[in-house]
């Protein structure tokens, strides 16, 4: 990655390096909702921001990736893609592009020599003359940047040839199913996948240069947070506000469901926090022609502003009402 391409993932999320995992997750959810394509239809700037936020969260939410990112900065991917963070992978006398990596004991030593830091054990020969400006300009090292060996991985004996790629989906994509382009081509993702679901593509992983065997490619799926729907176990859940008069009298209202608006009727006297279960209106069950339930949680919301007439009506109701919701509170005394 070129220095000019470096992305400060902490800055993208508005955090600093001391942020906890909980702070990172909380901030990500807030920003994901703000810039989600469903909340900003047709807004290319919001879409680009959403992708940046998701990319930053993907790295900083993974302890191993975050550790590499904090340690190596713009070169973290090069360290992360090699076993133990080192291109040599445990072999000796490895030569790549004219550089003898066997002179270094670890990726740390290589970086130290590259950037002129103290602590490098490779202090003689051509490597002692390396410096950052030469490296970036493609000088004595013969490289134009880390991109030249970003994909290089010398797998140690017995290591897995399988490769895992994380793919992020919007809730709509996961609900309906979609297709995504990966390095091996177009991949179909079935409806009803959830965060943690995996798709195996046989024979599309790494190739062993000695045996010519090829591993499998695993797509690890992540469903991004949604502004309205959340998961509660296998079911979908959402919160719908109703007015005080609707709560007292009962009503039929239009409620969003994954496939569109549906009419929901609730009884008089419903309480805030109660849920209505809409059977078969939730999440698709993969490989089954079934769906889980949608739980509609009720939230009674009083108006912040009312007219003079409305206030007079409420005053009249208050004057004639015999209902006391706190009549049993005296039983709570110790």
C-alpha cells in the first residue's frame, strides 16, 4: 500500500488508539446507521462513507488485525498475510526480488532495517544501506513499494491451504440473497444467511507450490446493522411507536416488515414494552421454505406538543378518570 493510500481507521471512526472494543463497536453501529444506503438512497457520498466505516470496523474489531495495524501502520497487510508476520515462513535462504530475507529473523527486523530503526540484527551487506526514500522510489532495493510482494506467502509445511475472505452484506442483501464478486469470480449467496455464516468454494484456495494441491476458499459473511430491524435469537425484532389514544382504544396500524408494509391490529389497553408476534414474517430459514417470526415491540409515545383543544380534552379525561396505575406501589414498601 502506498503511503498516500494509507487510511487512518481510527480517524475514520472518530476514535483514538486507546479506544476499547466496546467503544469501537458502539461507534461503528452509530455511523453505520447514519450512512447506511437504506437511510441515504442515491447518496453516493454517504455510500462511500459507509464503505469506509465498514472497512475500518472490519480491521479494528479483529484483535489480530488491529494488533498488526497498530504495529506496522500502512504496512499491516503485508505483515498480516505472512505466517508469523514474516515472508520467510520458517525457510532459509529465501530470495525474493533480489532481497535475501534469510538475513532477518522476523518481519520486525526487516521493517526496522527498512526504516532505519534501532533493533535490526541485519546490519551489514546491501541491506544496511536500505532507507525509506530508496525503497519508496524503487532505488537500490529494486522495489517500488510493498505492493510488489503483498500477495506473497511461503506456506510452512503442514499449514492450511484454505483461504478465508470476509464479505459484508446489508440486511436486504442477506434477506433476499445476492451475488458478490470475489477474486475467483461471481459467487451466489443464498437468502437467509446471518453473521458468522460460511460458504465453501472447493478448490479456490491457495496452491501448494510443491505438491500443486489447492485448498478451499471460505466466504465468512457479516450482516451489517440495520436502523430498524435487529435479530433476537432466530427471530427479527423491531420497535413501533403508538400514541396514548391508540394504546387506550386499540388500533390497526401499518408496520414495516422485510418484504414491505403490513397491517397489524393490536388490542385496547396494550402496554409499552409488550410485543406482538407475527408468525412467519421474520428471517428466511436457509434450505427451507419457511421463515421465523417478526416481533413488534410497542412503545407508547406521548406528543411533545399539543394544541389547546387537545390539552382541554386531556384535562377532562384526567378529571373524570378513575384509573390509577400506581395503586399497588404501597405494597413495595419494606
